[in-house]
């Protein structure tokens, strides 16, 4: 699924558009014991409760592909022959009304998700009359899918609360409350705005104790792709191996500028493919050589390091290589965040043998919100 398709499903994930008769759930202890299973009829939910339930499901439909959301493609053999895929299809066919199948799903999740606190598993089954692109009065198909969210549960803090019976305030806990989901998924996928039973959308806010990896493998037979943070760290290591101390600020700025321009042009093209833009090793090497001044021996080192880190045939999305919207310049003690258009305001200089980061300050400088006076004619600040 691409960002537009995720957003289309996300927009209809709310109480006013739901087709679900009930939300199903299971409350689990940290040790994996089921405390209770339940169903909450959607018609019985008040406005606030409905927003809270569907707000949780909306969070697992995160548009940050490669960061929190991952497309999991299942191989042909898994789809055709595995009991796991037959189970997914049975869940979908039952519209989540089969209590035995729901219990099996809870057990699969409990076996693979290990949390240090109690947690809540929630299920929502939906149908969507997919409107035709040219005529919204017509429907291309009915897309049937289910969402599963897995949320940590914590005890609320004791607070002074109004006690109706005594008409005064006392220290009281409001019990246990659900937090934002750590994991979740949608099956099947909504690829090309149509049902794709060969794929699922998986959500992982983090991979606590390897839970996300185990769950993705158990349910979909797929490895969870490397997250954006991991990919960026690997790419940074590749650049360091290739260029060493010769990787200057302008090289990184120019690489970011080129990647951002390509991404923006791709997303603005109405004829663009539904898949996100991906670049192979050759594409990135050409940018580095032609736009960033990388020398021949450096590009050879880059190619070898890329193969070792990612594999020679691996394609990367531009935003997984580096941040495209802003710059972050940092040392062990200082961090400077800039909008992309302000990148030229920062330079690196060596003064009396000491390296410095210089920031242009035409519009004034504040320290803890207090404006500082500059010494007239100089670049220093008075104490």
C-alpha cells in the first residue's frame, strides 16, 4: 500500500463511517494469561468511547512507510499451502463473528508478543464500498478487511477525584487505561485500491523483545523489513566507509537536496506508479558522482560497502536513506535543527586549528528565550 491508499482507509476509520457491529477484544496479563475477552457493540458506544476505540485503530494505519508501517508481501507457496494463510482467510470470511477463530487469533498473538505489562488486543472488521475514481456514485468492489491493534495497558495515577456519594474529593485511581498501540496489522492489503490477499500492512511502533518480528513471521510468513532508523544508520556507515574524513557538509547537503527533489517530483506526477519511489545502488552512485563530487575510488568503496550492508540488488526509498524535510547538525554536546531552505546558514570552519560550526544570525539570537545583544561590528556576543 502507498500513502494515499493508507490514508483512504484511515479516513474512514471512525465511528460515523464504521460498518462493524462490534469491536472485539482480549485483555492479557504480562505473563500471557487471558484475563477476559469481550465485545463492545458499536451502537452502544457513546461519542467519546467511539472516538477512543477507533482512534486506536487509526494509529496503526500510520502513513510513515518504512518507519512504523510496513508492507508485508507473502510468497506464493505461503498463500497457496500454509495453514497460517488459510487461517487469515477464515477469519476474514467469518467477519470476526466466530468466537473460536477469534480465540485462536488471540492465542497466536499472545504466543508471539511479549510485553512487560498487561496489554489489550482489539479487533475491528470492516467492509468498504470502494468508490470509482471517475464516478463516486459507482463502486468498484466491496473491500472486506480487519484491523488488529495491540496496546500496552498501565495503571492510571492516583488523583484527587470527586466522590459522588460523599460529595467531596479523595485520592483515587481511575483503574487501568489503554495506551497507544505498539503493534497492529491490517489484512488483506488495499493495493491499487483493491483487495490483495497476498499482502498485509503491519504496524510496529518498536520491536520490543523481537515481538514484531515473531508476530510478522507467525501470521504472514514474512520477515519484517529493516526500519527507517536502521537503514539510515547503515547508509551512514556506508558513506563513512566510502569517503572517510572527506565527507563534507556540502556533500551531504547536495545529496539530501537531490533525493528530496526526486521524491517531490515523483509524488507530484499523476502518472507515477502506486509504489513508493525506490533507488538502486547505481542510481545513488550516479547522484554521488555527478552531483556531490564523489571521486572514482570513493564510488568503488561505496559500491563495496553498499553490497555488504544492503545487498547489491537492494533498492532504497529516499526517505529511508536520510531525513528529507530538515537538517540536523550535531556533535556529542550540541544539536542544531534547520529547515531545508535554511541549510546554507550553517558552515563548518577551522579557526586557530579548532573546528567550529558557524550559524548565520542576521535575524538575532535568543538564549532561553532572552534576546542577546551582539557587539557592533563583530560576530561575538556580550556576556
